[in-house]
């Protein structure tokens, strides 16, 4: 008996090969993946002293952040490398950094 599986293929991407887009001075995003349902993953790089312009509001869904390097500040507190942050839908913050940082971002819903 032969059993066939219709499993989706894994997708692989590297930060080095991802296109770079500057969203604000000293703040760059590198998109890594986007799903059919609007979910997406990216790396955000912030230079020392960089700040998001305005308030970053999480709509329509949540944002999940893992601090890969440096120290990320959400406008209220510092989050060093190794920190995981779940920002629920409807929450907001002002991303910034004194030291510079690199973040992995995941948006489970589009």
C-alpha cells in the first residue's frame, strides 16, 4: 500500500539575502516570509539612538518580538538580548534603542 502525503514545502530565507527597506532613519526591516493568511516574519535592525516615528499600534493582530542583539526599549522599559515580548492586538509602544538592536518580528495574523 502506498500512502501519499500532501504536505506543504518548508520555506527558508536568510537575513543576508532579504531585501532591506529603511522605514525611518536608522530603522530597517528585512522581510523573511509571508504566509497566504497574512502572517509574516521579519528582522528589524535599529541603529544606536534610533526611534520609531510615532506610536506603533498592533492592528489587526498581535506582534511577537524576540530581541536577537542589543537592548530594545518599548518606550517604557529596556529589553536586553534574549527577551521575548508578546504585544496583543490593540496594544501600542514606541520602539527605540540607545545602544542599537536587532529584533526578530512575527505577526501571526495579517
